[in-house]
C-alpha cells in the first residue's frame, strides 16, 4: 500500500479510502465476485449539518493529505468489536489514525480486523458519523472481514461494543457504491448531524494494472434505540 501524509488538522481525504480499502486480489473466486453484477443501491446516508473539514480536491501529484488533530472520543468510548449477524461476522476493531513515524494511515495489518476512524465520533455518540472501514480481501490472506459487506440489506443489524462495556445496535438503512474519486466524504466523516454508523470497503471492477478496486461500497446504519 502507498503512503498517506499528514499536515495540520485531521480530516479524511480521498487518499484515505484509496489507501485503507485498496486491497490486492489474485484468487479466481475473488475475481468472479468483483466482476459480478453489483447489488443495487438503496436508501440514503443520514443528513449532516457540516463536515469535520472540507474534503480536499483530488490530486494528481500524489496522496491527498490527511490532517492532524485530536480524537473526538475518549478511550472508553472506542469500539473494539463489530458484529453483523446477517454476515455471520464478528470482527475486532482497531482505532486507526496516522502512523507518526511514517506519516501513513495506520491500517489494521490483518484483513480480519477493521478500523475505526478515531478522529470521529465513538460508540455512544449522540451526533455524527461513526466510521468503520475494512478490507474486502487480499492476495495473501484471502477474504477480508468486509468481503460480503455489499450484500447487506435494509433492516440488517450491526452491533458495536466498546472498551467501556457500551453495546449499541444499529439497523442498516442504506447501501451505496461510488467511484473512489467521487465518494462524498463530507457526508460520511462528519461529526454532526444525525448519529449513524458508516461501514466502508472497496468494490466494483478490479484494476489489474493498479491492483485496486475502482469503487467504494458504503453501508449506513442508524441506532435502533
């Protein structure tokens, strides 16, 4: 994976998704999956009043900067486990940000783990987007935790559990697919607006030249209570 650099305040840029979600694929089963007809979009992400910060415009000179800042949530509010019964999935959640030594986005090293964007809302948030992203697969490890994320349907449940013992259940309300160059990051990384859980992975056609998927699959879920 390529590097992702930081500057003055943290704000998600388009390179975040290119880096975090651009898993490699070589197995024939995976090729068939990514070439199959994608599931239709449904629903819409929850409305937001304003983004964390304006998303940078796409750059042709290199990775888009991710900006530095402080986590919005306290440690006990950090999600540590994600469960999706419809996918028979239980995955460990790592708090992810920028590697201070390299300046790169600190992606969980194993594809069976997912990453919570620690500069956004935590498990018990009353507003904003709780963002969790994960790999769809990799050449070395096979299917990732979010390999079947794009098959979730309206009404499917997602449960987050935090280090503080907080458990919160969400219900899927939307599934959408975007070109990585066109995903509306302001909607998905905001700290205000209706509280929602945002799950992101990659999808669509796999580019053998760049070794990345073309698109991002985004699932939005809202609290059940």
